[in-house]
C-alpha cells in the first residue's frame, strides 16, 4: 500500500486531514536543511525571511507547489536567484514517494511536482474522514459571538436581511468547522425611536379601524401589516385599551406589535435554516442600567467630556474621524450608547471574539464602535465588523422594486417562497458580503448550468447516481483500502488536487470571514467533475479501474456534501 504522508502517527488530532499543509511543513524543513547543505548557512543567510511562502501554480507545467525562497535569499546573499535555486534543488532530499521531482524555473522559482501516490493518498484520507474532512481545530474552542440580521422589529424581514442571514450563518458554521465555539445572536432593537414610531403606527391604525379620522404621521410605519396587527390587538384587548394614558397605551401597543413581528421574523428565519442561540433585548439592556454603566466605565478612563450640554466620547483618540455624542442636550441617549453597552455585555459574558454583521447604512459606525471597544480596554482584534451590502432584485433585465404583499418592499418570505431556500442562500454567498449583489429570480429558478446552485447540486446528484448504479450492478462499495493505482489520467489527478485543497480553503474562509470562497470552490470542483463524467465511463468491465474511479466519485461526493453543509445548503441525492 502506498504511503499516506505521515498520517498513521498523527491520528490523535485533526491534522491528518490537512495533508497538503503537512506536506508543505515537511518540505519547508527539508528546504531549510538544503540551504545549509548547499553552503548558504554562513554569512548573511540568517537574515533571509524565516517562513517559506508556497504558491499553487495555475499552470500544471509549473508543478503542484512553488516557492520563491531563492528570491528572498538572493537579497541577502547577493547572488542570482536562479543560482541559489539550482543549488538548493540539487541538495534537497525529498521523499520520492511524495515528491516526484524538483525543478527550477524562470529566474529562480523552485517548483515541486508531487507523486501520484501522494494524490491517491488524499482519496483514502477523504474516505476515512467522511464528514470530518475539512474540519480542523485551529480555534481551540475560543468563544465567538456572531451577531447578525438584528433587523428592527418594525416589519417583515427584507431581501438584505436574507443576505445577512445567509452570510452570518455560514460564518458561524465555518468557525465551528475549524474549532471555534460559535454562538449566534440576534439583537432586538425594542427600544428607542423605532419602537415609539411602531407604537404610534399601531395606535393610528387602531383608531382608523374604529372609524376615526386619524392620518398616519410621516415618521410612523404605513405598511398594511400594521393594520392586521392593529385588528388583532383590538380583538384581544378591545377599544377601551386605547383609553389608557399615553405612555402606558403606547408601550402596550408597541410591545404587542414587537412580539408579533419577532414571531414572524423567527418563523421566516427558521424556514430559511437559520436559528439563533439568543434573542437579546435592547429594552432589557436599558432597564438594568447597562448604558449608564458604560458611561461610568468610559468616564473612569478619562474618555468623556461635556460640551454644549451634551456628553461626548473622545473617539478621535482611537482613530475615529470625529468625537461622538453619547447623551444629547435633552438628556436622551444616542443609538451609539446602548450599542457600546451591548458590546461590553458580550465581552462580559465571556466571548473572546465578536463578529458583527451590519447593514449598508451602518458603514459610518464601524470606526466609532471599534474606538469604543479600545477605549474600554479591549484589544482591537476582539471586534470584527462586516458590512452587508444591498441586493438588487432582477427578473431578467428588469429590476423589481415593489412587493405584492407590502406594496413597499420585497420580503424575505416572498423571495424564499419563489426561488427556494437553497438557491437564495447559495446565490447570496457567491460574492463578498460588502459588494452589492444583483439577484436574478429567473436564473435562481432555472434548471440549467447558468444557475450556480443547480450546477453544484446536480454534480452531487450525479455522484450519488453513479454510486447507486454501481450498487445495482453488485459492484463493491468504495473503500479506503481499494487499489487506486488506476487513477492515472491528468483529469483524475486534477480532480484529486482540487479535493486536497478543501481543508486549507475552509480554514482560509473562516479566518477571513469569507464564505463566498466556498461557492467559488464548489463551482470549480463541479465543473471538473462534470467534464470528467462526460468524457470517461466510471463503471466498466475493468473491475480494478471501476473500483478506483468509484473511490474518486465517493471522495468527490464527500467534499461537495461537506462544503454545501457549511453553506447551509442541502446536498440532494436526486433532482
């Protein structure tokens, strides 16, 4: 049996699933030894960069792994990079069961061509790991709070909320996959102006239903959904509830509406495959005095001052473009103050990394929130903020601006009801969240290669179909013990190379908070498999070849299924 890259003695952790990473680490050690062996250990060689950077050449002609080590050494040794690279290549003692050869290219690139046996070992490891392939433990259980969506409880969730939900949930899944303890939280803005305006809208609609001539103020919410809530309120509490004093009356109306809207939002999110560990109430935060505690904490550190009757935070001391008001001259706090208190509470609950997803209208708030965290003594990297940009809904070349139900905006329910959960989530994850996105409804519903989620899911169903056909033909199920020597075609090796990149890709996507890397990867992998499937028979009279190719098929199914799961997208076996 072929050697499987230092795997057998490392089964006590997850590192055996990072075969490429292990190989790069081993090769780096061998290169350092080769530098010394080549006679470069003296002089100024020690000043060369400590780490060895690796690249994956796009063109297979330049090998599987490449490094510019010689260029870094050239700067300190004052020799030509190619001369250095040639001496290192001649001196490096590579394990030939994993590295077929080392070549020098161009001005001094060191290119490594890996052995086919190494790539076959990847297939074995994927089959052994199954659902665990791509998982890692770099997070070491660090507690991460991912706060996302957090829409005002003033109406149904809209399309940009759907995008935030897809991105936030995918980030949480990625963090969990690489060893973090991820906690999903929704911040409920059930206090302040939004709450007051919702309560006002409820009262106006109640009075209109009772036949009163009561125009809707500009600041209130005019949607028809408020009429439905007002009708239910009157049915439950009667018109006498409107006779209570204004503060009590408005608070009751507002609480009733918030409760109903949050129930809608929660149901919509659960239908979308998104659940939260906690729904955190701003009202509760205010009632227990957390904003005042935040003020005292900032004051004790000398970061507050008064001017023109208002209380200011000296945020410019921490990189903000101007200082910010926390309490206005009339004694009412700005939105910024409870936000500071909320983030202070997150950290007080033991979370070590905070990840916030904010809407496009909050871009200007990033610097001030980061300033507040630093002013309270927290490290700058304790808070990471992502901006989720707007979505433009299209039907072909025509932009959709109005909702049939609300007459104002397209709801998340309407979007998911038309295109389905999988299509919505996948398409929202095809681009960086801070980039605007055009969402074509017709494309999202199409059963064609133009639909990215269909293209990937169809690859998964094809893989499942091949394995079903093999079972019907009484062909043995793929096993890590299968003879993989027949996997010799460039297309087969290319497929395996793509599969091998997956664990590193997951780590990179998690660290960068960029789940869109997974959708791009899946599209490339699906394209490779579709091309291979269309050109080569998987099941044939050659039992050895059939077994090897079925093992490759099974490995592809594992990786596509694992990646789709991280995106919160189903991996259908039939379509």
